[in-house]
C-alpha cells in the first residue's frame, strides 16, 4: 500500500497502538521520498501513550535511516471520563485545529468486523456499542472537521492491518512496542481491543510479541 499525500502540512495521530504505527511508517516513508515534513501527534493517555509512541517513532526512523522525531503531545488524557474512549483523540484534534498546526491529519482507525464475527469470535458487543470507533458514522463525523482527516484503514479489518504491517516489513519491529488495550494499565486480554488484536494475529498465523 502506498499512501497518497495531499498538499499542505501533514500530521499523523500516533497512539502507541498497532494501526497508527503502521500508518506512521507508510506516511513518513512517503513524506521522506517526497522531501516533506510530517508531524506525529499523541494524546497523553495514562497507558504510557507518549513513551510508547516515541519508541515506535525511534524504531521506524532507524528502519528508514532518517532522523528520530519526537511526538507532539496535544489534547487531554481522558482520565476525567474513562468511558469516553474517543475523548483523547477528539481533544487532540480540537487543539491541533485551534493551534492551526496541520492541514491534513491521518488517523489509523479500522473497521469493525461484521456482527456475527464479533459475536462468535470476539464476544464483546457491549464495548464497541459504547465506543463506536470503527463504524461508518465515526468516520463520517471526522469528515465534518475544518481540516482534512484521512483514515486510510477505514475499510480494513484488524487482521488486514496486522498483515499489512508484516507485508511492508515493520511487523516484527512494532509488535513488541505496541499495545491495543482500552484499559489504562497492563493489557487486560479481555476488552474488545485485546481480543480483536489476538484474533487478528491468529487469523494471519503470526505470533504477537506485544500487548502483553
Ligand atoms: Zn484490553
């Protein structure tokens, strides 16, 4: 997959999770090829999101043999309302828009599987109904913002994005560095995102050295 970069100042929301790590690799690789700058942005969540993101940026910069950037911390932690899963992301975007920092923001949200797959394999419908990232209406909401928000993985399932990471050569590098849990603390293994990640690795027959 090659990411097309629109004109304007570029940013990527990088969370310390798998999808945004793959996205950061693809966007920064293309920006490097075009001699353009791209900024990483991270909300300060209590799951060591900033530290994890900087580890991802360092590893990918070494892989691309380029200078190591640091992520830009914007928005709120979400601790005030832990039930609002998208609060850190939303507040990050609001602050970036208010500061007029980029014209284009890439985000790594992925599509939820169909209901049958969720029910039979992931068995956790309640969580994703509360946190509807991954559904069409979530991506539609992003389209109403005054900057260009691009979600290249919006039509991809988690297993396709995990496979993509390995196909483009960064899978084994980012696997131990990234986490996909919704709970602030060690990955719980029980939430939708832990189960989705485990399901995705199993689907493509790879071992996950992260999210432990
Ligand atoms: Zn979890």
